[in-house]
């Protein structure tokens, strides 16, 4: 694994949320997904800083949606995984699985 593919915990979770949400991945839906799936509340600032960092790394692309009345005419910014983002997410997931290998009993203890 190349050092540039290492992901921080929040980066990893946000990329997984974008993957899960597909065409509906925008700031609030990503934050809501993290709260629903893992019970983690992510501040708006933390989410957008992380999304911007992932886009800068080339792991996400963005596109603007249509303006909506509920947002005072502002469009939503949607996020999509790039090929590099998919690669980084796979590499990170594989590294975590290798580290967890053999610790199934520990994972089940809760």
C-alpha cells in the first residue's frame, strides 16, 4: 500500500457513506448516514473540511445539483468516488481486515 492511500478514520467513514449513498451523497445526507449507521454525530465543519480534503486528494469529485426552494434557491453539492477514491477505500479496508484477522472472538465481545 502506498502511503498516499492511507485514510484517517473520518475519511474512511465518509468515503464509505458516499459509496453507500451513491447519487444522493451530499453534505447533510453523508452526516445523517454516519449518525444512522454508527451513531456518530459529525459536525458540519468537520464533514465539509474532510470532504474538501478528500476532493483535493483526488478521491472525490463534486457536482452541483439544481437549486431548491427549501435551500433558499441554493443547489446541493453532490460527491462521488473517483477511481483513486475507490482504490484508497479498498486498500484501507484490506489493511484493516488484515489487522483484524484472527480476532473474531474479540469483535464479538460486546
